[in-house]
């Protein structure tokens, strides 16, 4: 059975693989991240009764810039 350290090393090797990096930077991945962030922002906005819509939108945009491939 692999230990936590072994799993971390395998995950790091996987993330460093050029094919995986290309997939993470693809338009499809960008679309998925946009949908997830939009859904999350919508849920938070609904939960706060729309009182913080501007702040939520700014946070969504900041997260998209960090995660996106723009």
C-alpha cells in the first residue's frame, strides 16, 4: 500500500506531465472552471440575499484570473 508521501510524489509527477499541463490549459478546462466559479458565485449571492453581489463578482473574477488560461 502506498503511503501519503508516495501519493504526493505521484501526483506531482502527474501534474508536471506536459500532456496534463496542456489539458489543464485547454479551452474545455477554461469552460469548466468558468461554470464552476459562476455556479459558486450564484449560490453565495443567493445565500447572502444579493447583499454582496459586487464583492462576490469581484472575488469570482479574481479567482478566474488565477485559474484561467487567459
